[in-house]
């Protein structure tokens, strides 16, 4: 993940000063343990600014409105208590070429600042610290004890100290080419490494894009550059400094991440930095989009792995339990055999002789010989009684095991339904994928499969985004992403004119073909719906899958059934072809 460097921080603060000063602080909300959001209102509107001290995604930028779930963090509560209602009057760097921003709050614009909120955007050392006018720390995102850092401990009640100053040279527009070149090439080495080692305010992403824009290789040695190549690179160095001085930035995504510098073509390298086109995205939009997507992707991968591991473990235990129950039922299947043998023995007591270990008697119906094992220490009646007792014991076992097996099988069916929803979510594509995973996690917590002490419920008011497709005739097809959405689709969204689809006795999503009054679905529409339903099921890799469809009024949820589990009647079958689904 590309970190926010000095250039990016300068660009975002330049935009924030132009758009959000002065502003009234209306609300503080902490999204997670690394990000706090400030709700600001200006004469032009209202928005949220995110301050993040994430180890690899620390940033300050305008963000999306937070979810409507309770904020239980102490840090945001302290900020809210001290800063609510005050005016944000300044967003300024505390020192040149440092990645520390001072957000100053006063009673009203033009008055002295009462509070300073320092955002230190410094990679794994990032922090957000609140101080009063006396420069004493009131609260911070995370405290640093003297044991953790003897150089710069951060404790409430202690004076705020700036991070240790950098010792590298300061980039300057007044520096000559010869001086700049000699500093970089004094000790021969890789070009990008020598630049990073000799000047402050640089980052790997900036240096790589700068060097490549000059048609050079970042890995090549400084000894290999000719005078023309040094001149080309120096012109881009000056261009970068001019962009910083004039606050002219052009944000855009790159294959490796993003850039806020629009590097010119070789023949325009000496031109004054142009203003970004009016239709280009802002630095705020770029940073919010990039870091939200990157963090969501990491959270998605971790959460999916956690849920998959938990499901696999629980299902393995349940399947082992079901196997044991089935074996006991298989044994109890011999109960009737023991009873018939006992009846046969009681009807032929005269054929028994002392010391017999077995006896062969003709069957009542087929008259075929039946061999009955005997205990030689017991007489015929006692052997028959033993067989009757064994019959009763196995019969009782069957009566006891059958409901247990049914309950375990019902639980397996439910978890396999959840497993299918997870298997469809192979990679992160958008925020809906992460929301779907969060809903699955919440469902497993509610069903007692996951124990999360610090669990925070998801936003109940968040819009449900089904999979949406259009059939050949133009009808809308909705498909649930998880059990919560399946229930919503089947029992709240569906009306009397729709058709409900599900794979036959195969775990999968519910699908709903939306039909208007008086319209009839064609065969192509039914086939399309069946193909999509089969695709979002466990049998998605099969050639043909049986899919049932019926009217929603014939779909029921049994009393006490788990989410997504239903029964149906008056169904018809169509064969789905998941390989032909345009998903």
C-alpha cells in the first residue's frame, strides 16, 4: 500500500484549506481503532474529514459519512467533549518538510486558537494528539510510554514535543544542477536510493515516478547517467518543487497506486505547472477512494479467512457427529431382526438342547433356515429374553438418535448455505462485498457460532444491495448475497406476481424474478433465472443443476428456522446451466 508522503500531504492540505476554512465542528465519530472523522459545516455545505493514524494508511482527507452505529471509542468522546461547536480556523504544517499538520480550533474565526489537534502522518509512528493552549497533551490516539520510546514519549498531561527533526538536505529551487548532481552521485549507487538518502520530503513512489518520467531506470547506477540524462532528471526535480510552491497538483491513479504530480512530456519539461483540468478528481476523492479500497481489501481478506476457517471447523465437527449418529442408526436397523429371532426361538423351544451355541430354525414366512446365535449358559427362554431386550434397546436408541441426527443435519444444511455465500465472495470488488461479509459475520455471531466480546453491530439502515440482472425480455432478476438478504428478498421484497427460484436440495442463494401485473415470463427468462440461480449455488461448476421455482406465497419459513432456511410447495423444475450464466 502506498503511504502518504510529504507531497501528497501538501496537496491534500492545500485543498482542505481552500474548501474547509473556516468551518464549524459539529460532530466527532471514530470509525475504527485507527480513524476518527470530523463533521464540518461551512457556508457552502457539510462534510466529513478523516484523520487516520493507520500504520500503513495514515492520512488526512475528506471521507464518506460514517455508518449509523454507536461510537464506543474513548478518544472520539474526548475530542467531542473538547472541540464540539468550535471553529476550525487553520490547517497548517508545524514545520517545513515535516509530515505533521496542526488543526487549530477557536471560538470563532479571527480569535486565538484554544485547541491544537496535531495529525502526525508518519507511517507506523503516526498519531493524532490534542493539546490545549498551554501545549499540554489532553488526549491522543495512542500513548507512548518512556519504555516504548526514550526519544519521544507521548503521555497525557505532558508537554507536546515535535518529532525529531530530519537531518537530510532540504530540496530547493535555488540549488544548482552541479551541486544537486554532486550530492546524489558522491557515493555511486542506485539512482532512487541515492535520491532518497540525500534529501528529505521524498518517498519511493514519488522518486520512481519522477525518474521514469525522465525515461530512466530507478535501479540504474548514478555512474551510468550521461549529462543529458542528468539534465532531464534535474528538470523534473525542479518541476516537482514548482508544483509544491505553487500548489498545482493533478491527482491520478497509476498501476502501482496513485500520484498527485502530472509529469510533463520531455519537450514541455520546463513549462509552468498547469492547473488540473476542471473535470479531474480532487486529491480528496483520490485518497478516499484509494485508501478505502485498499483497507477494505485487507479487511475483506482477513474476515473471509476467519469466517471460512470457523465454518470449516464447525462443519467438520458436525459431519463427524452426523456420521456417528448414522452408524448408531445402522446398528438399530437390526432391532426387528432380533425380535423375529426371539419369536422364532420361543415358537420352537422343543428344538433347543442344553449347551447349544446356535440353532437353525425355519423362517415363519419363507421357511428358509435362520441361524440364531445362542448363549450356551442360558436356556432357550433366557436366550429369547436376551434377544427381546436387545430389540428394545436398539429401538429406544433409534427413537433417541433420529431427532438428534435431524437437528445436526439441519444445522449442517444451514452452515452449508452460509458456506456457499462465502465461496461466491472469492475476491474483493466493491464495498458491497465487504458489507456482505460483515452481515455474514453478524449472522454467525447472532447464531452463537462466533464469540466476539467487543462486537459492534452493523448499520441496520444500510441499503441492501442484491445482485441485479436483466432477463432477455427485460425483467429484473434479484439474487441474495447472504442469508439476511435471502430472507429480505423472499419475505419482504417479493410480491404476488413474482417468481421465486432456488436450487433443488442444493445450498444456494434465493432468486426473485420481478414481474409486473399482466406480464408472463418467457422460457428464455425462466432459463436465464435458472442459470443465474444455479451459478450462485454450491453446484456452480456443474453442467446442469435442477432449479425449482414457484410463487412467493408458496414459500414458508418454519417456526424457529435459521436465517435463509425455507420450505416450499407447488414448485416446478427447470434445469439451470451455471456455465452459461453471464455473472
